C-alpha cells in the first residue's frame, strides 16, 4: 500500500508549510498514484478538510507534439504513457505538467 507512504509524506510537508485543518492537493494524471487513492489514504490519517484533484498532463515530444499524454496502461503503482502522435515513450518525452503531486493550498 504505497499510497500510505505518499499520504504520510504529503501530510508532513503540509504541516511543515502551516496546514492545521485543510489542504488542497493537485495529483498529476501521470503519477503512479491516483487522486482518489491519495485522498482515501490521507482521510484515514488526519481529520482535515481535503481537496484532492487530478491535474491533466502536458508533454512535449521530439516529434513536435505538445499536449496531453496518451495513457497506455495504469494500475496500482504505475502509469505507462506515450505520445499520441508518434507513440514515443521514455527519453523522447518531456513531462511539462501532470507528473507530480503538489500542495497548492493550506489552512
């Protein structure tokens, strides 16, 4: 259950930046954890108001494509994605948005 590890890390970071009763979190669609998994895990650890939502991806490919990634497969702990134009993967892609978890607000 790696989502508990993520939840604990996010909670500690939120506390570090001043959270006491509410946190707003952006989970990129290319992360290996989905927003609902993180929210459920955090809800079991704290009693804060949680606003956890998914951020769409944006990638830049060597072929020139700039836009949302094509998710090829997603499961517990992984997300495989590529370019929807040329099917490139890996080092040919630069993830511009939607590849990380961000704390975007605390109270």
